[in-house]
C-alpha cells in the first residue's frame, strides 16, 4: 500500500490539484488545521481515499509542532510492506514511467529522496486550471532557491521503520540498528509555492506570515516568510517568468 501524509491550513486553491495528483495512493491522510476556515474539507470529502485528522497548532504556524504530528502519524501506520509519502500541499512528486507502486516494489532501500525544483508561471503559460494535471500546467522552474535548506527531501519511506523527520522534512533520523538505508536515485518533484502570484500571496502571507507562532519566530523556522510582502512575491514571479523547461 501507499500512504500520503500532508498537513493543511486553508488549501482549497490546491486541494483538487493535490488530491487528483495523488489519486494513486491507497490512503491520503490529511492533518487539517483546526483553525481551517475555507472549503478544504468539502473538497476533501469528494475523494474516497482520504482520511482527515486534526492538526492542532494553538499559537499559529508552528513548524516543530506540525512536524511532531506528522511523525506521530507516520509511526501510527502499521501496514507491512507499505510506503509513505510525506509532502506539503504545494509539493508534487512526479511519478516514474512505470508508476510509483511498481517503482518502489523494486527499491531495496528504506527511504527515497525527491529532488524538488522551484516552479514559476512561465510567460507562455495560462492561469491555473483546477481540472488539468499539475505536470501539464507548470513545467518551468529552477533548482536554486533562496532558502537555507536542502531541496533533496527524503520524504518517501517504508512503514515500520521508527523514523522521524525534521521540520519541513528536509532531513530524516532513524533509531534503527542498522540505520535506515537511503536510496541513491532521486525522484523528480515540483515545489509550487510560487506557481502563481495570487496563490503565493494567499499561502505565504495569509497562511504563514500572518499566523507565525512565537516558537517559529524564536527558532527561525519558516524565516523566509517572516517579512515577505506582496511586492516581494510579485517581483520574484516576474523575475522568474522565463525559467528553463524542467518537466
């Protein structure tokens, strides 16, 4: 079986795209922020392979608390010979040609990394269409991003391995002896945080900057959103509207 774990706050703009992209999964577990106040839940309920669990962050966006609950969810899955994909709502893993289930059935390692590219709306691309696949809409981007974190995320793992991820699931830790084995091959992924101006403003400013918890501010988590402005987002999208073709 394949599970997807994701944590959401007001993700209705990406919900259909995300759930359609990961429709191959046997179960998509959505940790829905208890402060969510958009139509995400109504959209989720249209998909039969979803399960909603509560995400509690009482003081606003708290990446450490969010990751703790993601890790707890991963370790609660007891299905043998299964895999878990841990992704944010704006992260899309692009499947191998033979399909992810077939691909993972041939992997001997415990963890697979995804090589994410930062995606932008190219000057030739239209506005987002919720009825079209993600890979047919945003195909341009770049590897270099203005974040101090690795974008080769170890976010696909076997079940029953007692793993824990750091905030943002950039790193994974194991209590296993011997330690978990990370595969040398990388799957391709798209990071859609900047896929369209309005989307980025809604998610990065309203969903993150304006909800930043004292814990995040103290620890520096999501520091790239601390002082982000609408003009910053507009400028970045404009400066990257002619990126090379990735997908």
